[in-house]
């Protein structure tokens, strides 16, 4: 029987094909194969959100050229609860992400109410 390795976040980070961090350290990401692990932090202004989300979208588009499905694991444990304008921006500009058959998003947060918001 072939032994398999446990796939966890640490494995993705240690074996990443690509790693990037924003200049302001409000996000860091690791890409391993078709898995994107993102750690986010702080408050995001609308301008920052636009830049960051477009960066993530570009990574998704690049990965989907080679993979049928792309997985985004987003650790929000260090992200503050965002403003209403942030939530409105996300709904107006990025709600289509929920309809992508080739994109699966998992929000990771210890606080279940924060995940819901």
C-alpha cells in the first residue's frame, strides 16, 4: 500500500510554488498546485479591497488555465470585522465568485459569527 502524506496548511505553505505578501502586510498568500492559501488582516479600505481582490482574481485566472478547479482557503482570524461599505463593495463587485463552478472558497475563522458576516 502506498503511503500518503497529510495535506494541511503547513504543507501548502512549506511546499508553495509561489508566495506573495502585500506591501502593507494585510495579506499573504501561498499557491501550491491548485490551492491558494491566503491570510488576511486588519481593515481594508475600498481602494485596498479593489487592488487586493484584483490580485487574487488574476491568480485564479492564471491557475484555472491548468486546473479544472481552484481552491481558495482564506484565513480571516486576523481580519477585523469590515465596514458596511466594504461588504457592499464585495457584494456589488465580487458576488459572482459564489457562482463560479471552478472556484471553491473556504473561509477559516475561529469565530463562527465573524465567518457568517
